């Protein structure tokens, strides 16, 4: 472990888990192919979890095209950029969206994240460390494909949700992403969400395809978290800049997201068995910065 990582380890261990704090689940949402519905999923999944009484933070970690705030019709004054520049504290960049959903807007900041100097890293880690115990779930919505930054998020998070559609190109790219992370020798707990399925059968079929090759060639299980149907109410809501679970709570996509949220909280694998110090925000920071990719 390098000096930087050691400093970080000491720092996060000192911060410790204050009495009564619930552990935070850190989840990265990603995909192989772009435009498969990651941002819509992240936002509406977060709202559904919040409906269940979970405290949720959505982190827009897409470098190229930050758009969580666009999907909510918001215009954020502050983003991660201001944190990295040490102009704002973490609580100043947490914005409030519809239904009081807390989020951190994306921007051009993330590219700098991997090249922070020691002082910036200390500030960033100290500030992010403050999120520990404050949320039940922190969701990172990443860009598509395997950028250095996305790999860092995937391997630092406890869980990674890979979104795919039933299209062959989307399936192939989802598998390629899983395979590459695997080939790098990185540990990652992948779960699959099939978006835009015509029906459950197609969704199941899509998940089975990926599951089968992963088992055969990577000796890894990729459990399916859920299926979201193709629903014309989704693009309608996107145009209105209202999250579809708010615009059309009884639509088929909204009902599917609610079911996925229930499974995520109550289903198998809902509690991540990890040594305490590796869990939550602290473990995330350690994994994020203790090695250079
Ligand atoms: N379940 C769905 N049913 C119908 N259309 C959908 C569904 N999910 C997403 N879409 C459509 O796909 C478009 C892209 O979605 P979104 O922006 O969430 O994808 P993304 O994976 O985040 O894209 P990027 O890779 O650019 O970040 C949306 O504007 C919407 O019209
Ligand atoms: Mg997106």
C-alpha cells in the first residue's frame, strides 16, 4: 500500500462508524453500450428506494454527458467540480431534486479525480467520508464503456448494476465489460438489469444469455436484479423532464422499478457480507484510491 493509501486508511478508520450509523451500500450503475437507460434507471431506482424509506444519494459520475439534472428539469449551481477545486464542501454540492431526492450533479470534474495531488485528495476524501452513515444507498451513474474512471468506480463500489437492453450489440458490450473487469483481476459483484424488454420472457432470455457465457467462460454468476419493460411513457417523461416514476407511477416501467427496489432491499444478496472496515463509504474510498489503474 502506498503512502497516499495509508493516509487514507488511517483517516477513514479514525472517522469510524459513529454509534447507530447504518452502513451505506455503494452501488455503481454502468453499461457496455451507451444509451441503454442507465441514467433513467439510476434516477427512478433512487426515487423508488426513497419511497421505501431509504436515504439515497445519486451521484452523477458521467464525465462526458452529465444529465441526471436534465432528466429532473433542474439546473444545478454546484457540482463535483466545485468540490475538487475546494470551493465548496460536500454538503454545499448536494442538490435537491423532485421529492427531495438528494443528488450530486456531474460535470467535467471526474477526469481530474484520478490526478489529484495529495492535498486535494485529502480534502476530497475527507469530504466524501462525511457521507458515511448518512445515506443507506449511494448510487453512482457512470458513462458507458470502460473508461479508466468507470473501472475505478466499478471496482471500488460494493455492487455494480450492469444495464443492458435485449439488443445483441447491447448484450455483447455488457458481456465485454464484465469480461474486461474480470480479466483485470478485479473483484466486482455484478448484477444485471435488462431494460426495454418487450416482455418478461425476452428479459429473462437476455439475462440468461449473459449469465450463460459468464458462467462458461469466466466461472462467474451474474445474477439478474430485474427487468424493466419498454414503455412509451419513459420517453414522454424524459421530454417533460420529469422522472417517469413521478410522471407515470402506474406505468409498466415504474411498477417494474418499484419491484426492483423491493428486491434490492429485501432480496437475496441484499446485505453485502464484507468486513466492516471494507464496507460503506470508507471501503469505497480505500478501494478507489489505494491503487492506480
Ligand atoms: N424502459 C424504457 N422504455 C422506453 N424507452 C426507454 C426506457 N429506458 C430508457 N429509454 C429511452 O432511452 C433513452 C436513453 O436513456 P438514458 O439517457 O437513461 O440512457 P443512458 O444509458 O444513461 O445513456 P448514456 O450512455 O448516454 O449515459 C431515454 O431518453 C429514453 O427515451
Ligand atoms: Mg446516462
